C-alpha cells in the first residue's frame, strides 16, 4: 500500500500529465513517454528549439537553450527542492510515506542532488575534499591498473563481447567501490542497485518498474546498514569510513548517510558507463577519428569532451523557481518547474558550430553542460574525465581493430542516456 501511494505521488501523477501531453503532441510528454523518441531525441530537441528558448510543456516549462540553461542552473532564484507546504493536503499526507528510510532513492531528499542550501552546502563540504583536482589526479594509477586488468581478462576471448558488461560498466564501478571502501565482490549487486536508482530519476516511471526499483533500493539500504556498522567497528582509510566517523558537530544522521553513500556509488558509475559506451559507438561510426586518436593519444581529453557534448550521459535535469523570476524576457512564476534539457543545450547552434557534427577536435567542446552548472555541478566531473580518457585510451591501445559487431541496445531510461548492450569484436 505504501509503495502504491509513494509511486502515485512521485510518478503516477506526473505520468498522467505526460501521457496526456504525449497524446496531444507535447514534445516533453513524447520524450518521456515514448521509447522510440527517447532512444533518438535529437530531432525532437530541434523541434522544441524552434519554439523558442523557454517554452511551456506538460510539466511546466522546458529549455533547450545553452544560455537559458546556464542562467537557471546558476541562479539563486531556482532550486532543486520543492516546497511541500505549498502542495495540496492529500499530497502532503502521501509524501510522508516517502520519508521511509529504506525506500529512499537518489532522487529524493536528503540526497544532495535534490536539496537546496543550507543542507546542500553542509553535505557537499563533507565530501568535496575527496574529489579535488589533486585527489582525482592521484587516482590515475589505480584507474589505469583497473582498466588494464579488465582488458587482460578480455585477451582470451575470440567471439563477440558485450563491451558494456565486460568493460564500460565494470571500470567505473570498480573505481568508485575502491574509493568508497565498499567490497569489490559485491559489484554485481551494485550494478543491479545502481540501475534501479537510475530508473527512479525518470519522471513518470511506470508502476512495475517502480516496484522493482524499490525492492532493489531496500536491498541496497540493508547492505549499507551492515557496511556502516562494520566500518564503525573497524574503520579503513576511505571516504565512507570518514563519513561514519565524523565528530558529533558535523555528523550526518543515519538517513543522510544512506542518501549520501547511495548517491556517490550510483552517480559514480551509472553515468560514466554511459560515457564509455557512447564514446565507443560514436568512434566506431567515425573511424577516421578513432585512427587519429590512435596516432595521437593526446587527443583523448578533447574526444571525451566531445562525446559528453554530442551524446550526453545525463540528458536532463530540473529546477523550480523560488520566486517570480525574469528569464529571457518572460516571468517564470514562483513554484514553476523548468526542465533543463542538457542534451539539447549541448547542441545549441548559438554556441556550437554545426552542433550535430561529431568532431573530437572541436575547440570549444568543453563549454558543454553535460556536468550541469551552479552549485550542483557534478562533484565527480574530474574523476569521470579521468576514467573516460584512461579507459578509452587503454581500450584503443589494446584492441585497435575493435568494431561494433551487432545492434547496440539503448538503456530504457530518459534522464540517463547510454547502452545496455554493446556487442563488439575485439580483433
Ligand atoms: C560521465 C560521467 C558523469 C556525468 C555526465 C555526470 C553528470 C552529472 C550531472 C549532470 C549532475 C548534476 C545534476 C543537476 O544539476 O541536477 C551531477 C551531479 C553529481 N555527480 Fe555526476 N556525472 C558523472 C560522473 C560522476 C562521478 C564519477 C561521480 C563520483 C562520485 C559523480 C558524482 C556526482 C554527485 C555526488 C553529484 C551531486 C552534486 C550536487 O548535488 O552537488 N558524478 N553529475
């Protein structure tokens, strides 16, 4: 019963609006409800762009504009939270069910991703030290070692391989598990739990998928509870040990701790695996660019930026106006939700020349918004870039003749964009 209520409030209601919107031709409704559109959203983005930089949709406003997205993401007048006290009584009552600890996901408070200051500032300060440029650079040998070991395992294979399963998903999950001090032998579970957490980011998730996501999240919380208890008894030299051992004045509540570690784990691999898979498919389709990178591996950093821009692993996010705010000549009323289509902003012709062209040498590719902007700018952006460069360079050096050998299958997700299966031959 609680699951039904939680689903109805968080996903069922938005689903009704989106479904109705999709039927009436609303582009956002079609994007979020129609799998064939979300598999290939770029034409739809262009149709939306033609309507103007900030247009109405079945779920508030939507923007495809790089300038408007940047303005909204950086603005203090927009937040990620929404004011529960403004919701109708029935919804306020139902939302209390969302506070059940062992059902909480990465898209619900107190996940750092969806809380505003001052809580956001407090959470971010506690973890940002582990992701400074210096701390990230120090991880390079470990990332290289993990990539090499995974590629060693692939040496003996002769037939087609699912590159997502064998490499793109494994590399980031092993790196983040190591960083967080969670046991590597649970990685199959992390991947399963991470996929569930990723699905809950999508607005209007169907009931059956929500139920299976909640089941996986409960299993993850149960694991985390035991893991925290272990680290309290026997702390290691890792980020989670530090978080469970914080002095009283800084300590996170049990609920905050769960949300934080779940987010770090999930965000740590659910996105980077998409970056790696998207990169391999794009470079397979642009063989001359793969060859150029083989000849001059210093180009990999630029190539990773161009993949992030051209086929962004996180396609959308959202913000709500905290007050009446003027944006691009119109007033966005307090409480209005704005969907920010990062994947469309990254193809804005005002910023990127011939935006649909994939070009690893593009000079301003790094101006993309694939890591968002403002105070929620991706905490792990440096780590993701490192894993992208090391992971793709190592793959291209070991298997220069690698080719996609069958039809890659997209993940059935809307917020995140990547491949579920990517059949390749290595030689
Ligand atoms: C290609 C890989 C990645 C992409 C495209 C990506 C993208 C993003 C985006 C778009 C956001 C902000 C969403 C918003 O503004 O609403 C974000 C936030 C975040 N990312 Fe990443 N991410 C990636 C890898 C990582 C990695 C490796 C970590 C490592 C732990 C990570 C941790 C986080 C965290 C903790 C947040 C929340 C930050 C906050 O709310 O202050 N991400 N990421």
